[in-house]
C-alpha cells in the first residue's frame, strides 16, 4: 500500500549505532551536580536541481538545557529548536518561523530501574536503515532528510519504566498522545497535500490517546535478543475520497516485534521480524477494510577494511498481499585523522525500481565546527515510492557550530 502525499521517505534512514547498546539509553550520570546547556547553531541550504529553486534556507538554533544533580537519582533533560526559513516563508500559507519543544523529560534513576516521564524518544531496536522497531515516535515528515543519511523522529509524551535484572531489561511504555505521522509542513518542499486532505488531518480526533508497549531485552556475551508487543494507532490512515470530501480511517492495532543481534564476521548480524494486526486499508473499490502486515529484515553492521558498513534487506508483505523487497546500503569513511568524512548510502525498491541516493562530504576542523556538502537524488517513475519525489532531488550545504 503506497503511503501517498504526506509520507516522504518513511522507514528510509535511521542513525546507525551500537546494536548492543540500543536499549540502554539512560541519561548520562555525572559525579557532581551540573546545570548547563549544550546545542548547536546551524545554517543549511537545499537547492532543488531539477526545478532550479531553493527548497530550504533554514537557519536553526538548537539548545539542550539539562539538570543532573550530584545525587544521581534524578535528572531533567530537554531540547528546543528555533527555525527560520525564508525559502519556506516565501510560499503561500507557510510559516517562516517555527519554535518547537523537541524533548522535555525527567528521569528517576535507581539501582535496578529508570523511570522517565515527559516528551522523549523511545525507539526499540538498534539503528538500521530500514528498522521496523519505531512504534512510539512519529517521523518528522516536514524534513525527513534534515540530518543527512538519517530520518528525523519527533519525541512523544509518555511514561517509560525500565526495570534492570542483571544484564536484562524489562521495558514498559504508556504514551499520553498518539504517536502518529502527520502531514509535512504546509509550504515546505515535502508538502503535497491538497486543502481537503489537510482539513481532514486538522479535524481528525482520536478518542483515546493512550498507546501501550511492553518489551524484554536479553543481553548475553556475543548476542542480544529483544521481544516486544505494542497496542498503538496505525501510523498512517487509510484515505478515502468521496463526494462529501476526504475521510481518514485509522485503527488501533496489536503488533509484535522481535530483534536478534549476534556477533558475526567481525561485525554484527541482525534479524528483525514485525507483525501488525487489524490495519485499516483502502481496497480496489476505494472503501476500507481491515488487513494484516508483516516484515522481515536481515542485515549486517561492521567494517570492510576501514569503511564502516551497513547493509540491510527488508521484505514486507503489504495488507493487499503484495510482497515488497527493499535493499539499503550505507558506507562511512574517515581520513585525515578524522578531519574529513565521506558517506554514501541509498535504498532500492525492487517492486517499482525506484531508489534514493545520498552522498555527503564533511569537514570537521574542531569539536565545535563542521562543514558538509551533500546530494540527495530520487529516481524512478513519478508514481513510484521514491520517484514521486523526483522534484526534491537536491544539492545541499550545511554549517554547524556546536556549543
């Protein structure tokens, strides 16, 4: 089932990280009380090469105030962003300025548990290009390529209770708001929504905002295993257009998720499986019905010579019975004692022969300064998964100043 109009590159790139540390993202503890702030100032430019116009000229201030007392039993973490984008603001009905609370949560830390309350990130599974373990943080579809070779996610307000038993972790999540994907920002380069569709999203009202997740992580020497289940709203609604307008149909679904990581060939081999029940879909008669969906992912993360490598292959059986294979690759290489870095990555959809290619060159002369140049190319038929965003093929430049 194609995710039309508002999901640009969902499930494309997720930051790669140590898969054996992916479930232990507790706040950093220090030996002394600390009140402070970190963050960065960013200037980025995205030029759309096919249409010869500026897609974005975003200027961003990102700051992360924190409080970590000496007792180490409680901490407050936060992140805020202020964006100014004259390229977006020049378009009709678009917002030139945007202030957002990215994260705001408190953590209670005890020897055998961590309880986190507030707006936070809660992604199950290790970082992977086509990872299926994101249940509770919607994709930031206003700017899915903002971080380069990674999709941005938005934090969700929730209570997360993690209970530690030796090297194992019990994880329980209750959200206070639905973690569903929304339309791209009006006027942005990713906005393809009609006024009627945007009105339908604006008027959508979900009766019960609570979503639930329960998981258990087993950590052993050389491997880890995660098993979890979630009861959540489906991320993307079934969209039905009729003479009266556009209606959105979105079920609450039960889902099961499994991830297994094991040391293999001087790296880490990973396997993921996910099953979703009771999804609302649109059939050939343009009416809704319920269906189920499953996905299987196999991949490897490690080093080939001095090149950090990640390769993933994903099979998804859609609700209409069609199986979609996708291949993702990402290669990262550093030289000049870490001053320079190059990335090349991409995703290929075998069903419709569409693809996404990303190339990035970075120069970081110090810990506080980074320059980067990039290219993002979309290929395929205009009705295909990635080809529909051909006009967003871009070259980009970015300057980050960290503090």
